[in-house]
C-alpha cells in the first residue's frame, strides 16, 4: 500500500532528504561565509518582479524556492552582522549561537512548560541564573526569555502594576484614578508603547546635559504623584547614546515609596559583564525586575530578551494564563516559562545563548564587550581631535554620536544613502535636541578602528 500523499510533507523520503540537505548546505555556507555583502532593500514592485509568484497549488519545489531566497530575497535584506553595520543596535551572533538556532528549530522543542520542555527550560534557567548573579540579584531571582525588550518591558511593568494593586488593596487604600510610570525623557520608546497598551501615563523626568537620570529628579516625581506611581524605570544604556542612568541614586529614591524599580538594560546591561564598565551599573542589584537583550550585546541571534524578576512569584501572579485545557500545567508548582510574561506558546529562544556560553565560556564574552567599549573610546578621541567633527556626548558604552560641522539633515541623508548604495557601510543618521547627527553603534567584535576611520573619510 502506498502512503497517502497528505503525509508527503512529514514523511522521511528521498524528497525530504534532498530538501534538508539543500537547506543545511545553504545554512552552512552562510554561517561560514567571509564575504557576505552588506546588501540593501529593494522597492516592493522590484521584489515582486524579481521574485515572481512563489505560492500556488502545486508548489514550486525546494530548489526553486531556495534559489529565489538566495538570489532575490536574501540580497534584499541588510546583513545585520556585517562589521560595518553601525545603525540602530547591530546584531552579531556568535557562530555557535547562530548554528545552534538550527538545532532549536530541528528539534521541535516547546519552551512554554516544564512538562513539555524540562531539559530546554533547565538550560535557559541556568543562563538566567548566571545573568542574575552577574547583575547582583539574589539567588531566587528568575524569569524567562521573551521575544524582545519591548515585550520584556511590558511584561515587567504589568507585574509591577499588579504588585501595586495588591499592595494598595492589602493596605485598604483606594486605587489611583490613573496609574503612572516614571522614567527618563530619554527612556526607550518601548516604555511609552507599554504605557499605551496598559493605558497608564508616562511621567518623563528631565535629565541633565549628560543625559543621566538621577535620584533627586525621581524623588521629585514620586513626591508629586504619590501612590499613583507603580513603577520607576531606570535605563541601563540608552539606545540613542548608551548613557546609563544613576541607578543607585534612583534605587535610593524609590526605596520606601512602594514603587517597583525596573531596569531597562535591553541594549546596555550586557556591558556589566565587562570589568571596564561594570562600575557604571551600581544599583542594578536593587532592581525588582530587569531586561537585557541577548540579540543585542550578548551575541545571540534574533530574537531574545532575558526578563528577570527579583521575586519571580510576582511575575507568575501577573501572567499565568488559566484555562481548562491548561490545568495540568498550572495546578503544579513546576517552573513554566509561559507563566512569567505576556505570552503562552514559545520557542526556547534562550538556548542559542546557552550553547554559545557553554561552548566558549564567559571570559571571551567579557573580552568582546570590553573591545567594543574601548573602540568607542578610541574613535570618540579621534572625532574630538578633528576640527570638522563635534562629539555630541562622551560615550560610556558602545554608542558614539557626532556631528559633521556645517552639515544639514539633507547632507546626512545623502551621505548615509550613498554609503549603503556603495555597500561601504550602514550608518543611518540620528538626531538630538532637534539637530541631526551621525551615530556609530559599535558592538560587533569584528568592527575595526580602520572601518570607522574609513567611514569618517566619507564625510569630507
Ligand atoms: C532595543 C531596546 C529596547 C527594545 O527592545 P526590542 O528587543 O527591540 O524590543 C528597549 N529598551 C532599550 C534601552 C533598547 O535599547
């Protein structure tokens, strides 16, 4: 009896073997390639024309589909791990982490519950515990890897509000008419996004010229808004400048107020692993929750944010989903990652980082992070030495922001577009206080001083 055609996609056949070989061969070549171009986007009409119609009833076959990916679609995606990708926050997965992502996919692992994914969850938790210890959190701290800092911040703030509700209720106090979250005016846009989702108000606290939020300003906001403030967010490495708020003084201001201290370290908190910058993060150990994105400076592939609670029970209380079909999971005290954020189904996206850390050890991570911090200092020194440039702020971590004297926005835009067009580098303009500037986000260990000097030379 021949197998019915409807299992063709799942059975192990010659066709299946050929497809798997095709995909693994491509992946192997990409992972080991030393000359992947920077690449660039194409307009929608152009992609439609080049890719043609790929989805029909009969299928176009793996060879043709992969060919279209390789020759049309992939070249229309910027190579985010290129050493001269210096925009936004780059991504530079280690080879071990990127390769292990294939294993995560190949194994159909489910990372939502202990029942289904105990082994994977165990390994993820080892990474979370290691991170928590690096940040000085107590042994009971824990959490979950979520998709990104945006979801991590939202999930932490939801837990914070839940805790504030419980606290007011226990004290017999009324809930405020409007909940508020206090953060720096330079905090990441995801805090405002979380506040919109939660329908709470953001109290943006002004910062000094150096961009650092400090305890006295936070204290003033807490005095003004009282019990309506359920959380204070300190930024441990702003995305625009890499500035670390004065977390210790903020923790002092928050202590005793009843508010929750959340540290948004999506970009910068990784730099606490480096002895060169560890001191900047004093006070993180007092956080009620924090996030750091492995897909940024911990060299993991997209997409992963480590969300860690000082008291994971508070995260669980806020987020566990209850349903009849989930009773088997929620009636136990097992550690189920689904319970700690606004999600349910999840891939164990912490595993690539786990494999890479286990493979290489932590020391080389520290060195790689230190290298980026040092390089940022070096290029900032060079920019300060040159009359045609103005350093906007002295870098603390890996972000260097500077102006080309005499340039207007249109000059930066033209320059940036040309750099990409010529496949030289990907450096998008940014702005501060209404002035356009150029910004290097240095993170990739393969970015060199010469790369950066070469880019400065394109700004005559
Ligand atoms: C990148 C970033 C975020 C958002 O993280 P995503 O992973 O992009 O969702 C939040 N806060 C800071 C400080 C960031 O740098």
